[in-house]
C-alpha cells in the first residue's frame, strides 16, 4: 500500500495535446530540465507541499482526454506500428533489484523484433516519483512508463494522463488472451478502477506480501520451537527476548505494516462499500493498542531510521521484524555481512483468524498518454516482462 504525461506531449492552454515530436519533447526539454533541477533543490517538505498544490491546479485545469487528441487521427490498435520507438521507464529500484531490471531491459532491447528501445531510469522512491511527476507533467519531461501504486495512478488519471490498458490487454494481436489464465484474477482486478468506469490504469508485474522475519537461532536459545501463531504468543516471545540492548520487536509505522496487522485480526481499513477509510474498527484499535502496550512495557522499540529494523535484525538487537518479501535479498545481504551471521526465516504474521490472512499488495506499471506508437511500444515491453521467463528472472532479482 505504501504508492502522466509523456515526453511525447507538450502543454496547451486548455490542458494537454498529443504531438508528433520525438521522445525528448523537442525544444521544450531544456526548460523542463531546468525546472526539474530547481525542484530537486527543494527540501522534502517543500516538494510535498508544492506537489499537492500543483496537483490540485493540474486536475482543475486539465481538459478531457478527448480535447487533447482532437484532430489527431487514431488508427485501429491492430494497425499501429510500434517500430523504432524510444521509451522511458521511471522505476524505484536500487541495488540488486535495479541491476536485475536493467539486465531485463537490455535483453528486451536486444531481442524485440520492433527495434523498440527502453531506457530505464531510477527516479527515487515511490513517493519521490509521485512528487516528480506533478511538475514533470507541466514541464513535458515525464516518462512513457511509470511505476505507481493504485492511488497514485488514480491521481494521474484525474488529469487525464494515463492510457486505459484494457484494449491492449484484450487485443487479439497484442494482448494476453492466450496466457490470461496464468494470472491470478485478483491481481488483474487490482488495477481496474471503478472511479473511472473500470479503466485499467496499470498492469501488475509483481506483488509482495508482508511477513514476519525471525531469528531461528535466537528462538532456539529461548527453547522455542518456531515463530508465534498468535499475537499473545508473539508478545510473550518479545518479553523473553528483551534484555540489555535487545528487544523483541521494532515497531514500523509503515501503512502496509499496519494494514497487515489489521487483516491478520480479520479487519479491513475501508468501509463496507469501499468508498472511504474505516480507521476506528475494533481490529485497528486492537493493533494500535497492542503495539502501544509492547512499547510501554519495554518489549518493543521504534524504527529510528529508514530500514533501521533490518539493520537491528542483522545485528541481533531485535528478534522479530515485519516487512515485505521484497526485502528478503536485502535481509540476506545484511545478515551475511554482519559480524555474527545466524539462521533466520520468514513466516505468516501471527493471527487471530482461523487461518492466516496476508496483505498482498504492490505497485503496478502505468502507461502515459503519448503517440499511439509509443503507447503500444510501452505495452509490448510490459507484456514481455509478464512472460514466464522474465517473471522468473524478475522474481529472483526482486524477491
């Protein structure tokens, strides 16, 4: 849960229009680059505030998509030629994950028969990408493909900036009709946005699940056979693990982390009709009070810095952490590189339901409005990434 317009577009007085310019947006790019440099020089709080203001102005001023493409003849999708397109892809990956994505991009560029070239760019964390997208829209410096959580994609679509991927997914020539059965239906439904008449604002290339990381050797020294099945058992283990310089658990206030605890108690964070948040449910209260209790009793600490819980876990200062499976490789690196490596594992979160209930989530990739050729080229890269061989490689790189 944590978290467009393309380089082929330029702003117009009534919103935005398509152009036939190249991927760099023609003569407007130097101005866009100067704007981005000024933007990057601002502090985080100033960027978030300006992004919010810019988003409000953008959404208020954007004309409907039909107005932006008026006068541009559109071909039937099956007749569009994506050959020779250059595509920019903004992603949040670093380290091993970034190297894995770049290797896949290299393979696609070398092998695809349309001679499409994809340029992958690290654009910051998920929130950073969102913050950059707002000024980039007005500055004509946005990517063709962007990694976005569903709520972020909805904001971009408020400005008419995203391509509805339903025609691409369902296309007899370009779609996934032959392999659709390989996808979990629930994953495919996550990017269908009811707010926009069921438009597909993204496509899922990966999903993660929040799990319990635990130190196997530490549990064994405490005489415990395995990780806790219930939250009360979790609390008792945290108490036993607490000592000079150690606690049982580092409290992480990430939204996904909290949601994982809520659903493990049989709750949800949205209302019954799915139109708003319900943050005062019994399960939410139980989750918050449970963490407050552990902290007050001294059996849990707070994450002091980004990925601090991972560092504490690797340094044997904390018995348990809760985090995404996307961090497995980073946990492994940290533990193997520590002074005293140990055996560790992952498990479902403790739960009060009859069976474990897990929070499965993830950002998708969205395609931005551009020329038809650029939109199709973007989709063909996404479709290629969704094939079994690339998914296997991507899973190894991203956990």
